[in-house]
C-alpha cells in the first residue's frame, strides 16, 4: 500500500467512526504530507479575511470564506465560490482556526456534490488551552511547525 492510500484510509476511518457525512478527517501534518504527494490536492482555507490578516496565511491555499467578520455572517455564496475555485475531482482539505467551521464547510462541499471533501482537524491555530486561554500551544497547523506566512 502506498503512502497516499495509507493516509486517506486513516482519514476515511476517522470520518466513518464519527459518522460524518464527508469522506475523511485529517490531522494537519497528514494534510500537509498529502499536499506534497498528491499534486492535484487543494487546501481550502475557510477563515475570514480578517483572520488571514491577523493570524497568517497558508501558502498555496485557496481562500473561500465560510463566515465573514464582523458579525460572523455565513457566506451565502460559499458553495458557488467553492465550485468556481476548485476542480470537482480534486482532494479538498478544508481548514479553519480550530477545525469546527471547516467541518461544516466539508459537509457543505459534500452536499454540493464534491466527493473528496476532508476536514483538517485541529485547524490552523488548534484547540484552546484552558490553562492559559491561548491557542497555538496544544495542536494545530502552526504548533506542528507546518508552513505558513504572516502578512
């Protein structure tokens, strides 16, 4: 079995165990590795533009807001913008701050007919450390030392 198959099978098993409607759930380092191994794969950053400006961006990611700041209004054009931005046959890895909005975006992508939607668990900044009240310490893309840039 090849490495791509191994990573995707692990992601599929996570999603099936939770009965999520999208095909798979990846950890940040798995998503990054797949982006290196599968050239057609796309990272879809669903964070708001404000978040990108304040906390950093992911090189090569496609940006389609799930919600907009201020007010956290749902993007009514999300599915249309997503369909215009990606190849429907690509592996699509959705990421947000902590994996919650990207979970919903992966569901929306699946419901829109995209068959290869994966949620990146932990997200860009990871879970909140209840001891410190901060992110970026327990897990997430940044904490794992994966590539990102600050504007």
